[in-house]
């Protein structure tokens, strides 16, 4: 029974990480357009607002996925989403440093695909545990 639970959790980590990455790709394009517009009109203030929007989106995506996949209720007021997204952003950048270095050293599909699979688990694990901080 514990073995089945372990496999189920691994699958959920992977699903959380992959879903987060896929949603982030599409929202990242949307965010980039908004970011350019904000910076064009507001320079420094637009730059800051652009990152506020990014952190809010990251927090919102993670709260949504945590609720759907793990059935965990996370605080979803605007301040919690903002801090949640900021923390998630910082931790994911730190966690992805080895992948970026490896991809730069060996740019190949044979490196990218395994990294995508491995980081599916890692991103899901990180995202769930950061969401748990705001439970």
C-alpha cells in the first residue's frame, strides 16, 4: 500500500511540474507582451509592474495546480499570490542553474529531453512544497 502511494506521489509531482511548465510557456508569451508594453510606457515603474504581474501569475498558476492535483487549499489573496510567486521564481531559478549550464555545455536534444523529464519531477516537488508554505 505504501509503495502504491509513493508511485502515485511521484506521478503527481511529475504532472504538477510538467503542467506548470506547459502553462508557463503560454502565459510567458502573454506576460512578455504585457511586460514590453509596461516598460515602453512606464520605464522603471513599468519594469517593476511587469515583474509584479509575473509573480502574481506564477503564484496563481501554482495555487491552481496545487488545488487540482494535490487537493490542497492554498491562500489565494493577492498578497499571498504575489509573495508565493516571488518565492517560487527565486527557488526555480536557483534549481534550474545546473540544467542551464548543462544545456549550454552540451546543446542537444539528447540533453534537453532528459532534463525536461527530470525537471518535471523537481519542479513539481518544489512547487508543491512552496505552496504548502501558504496552506
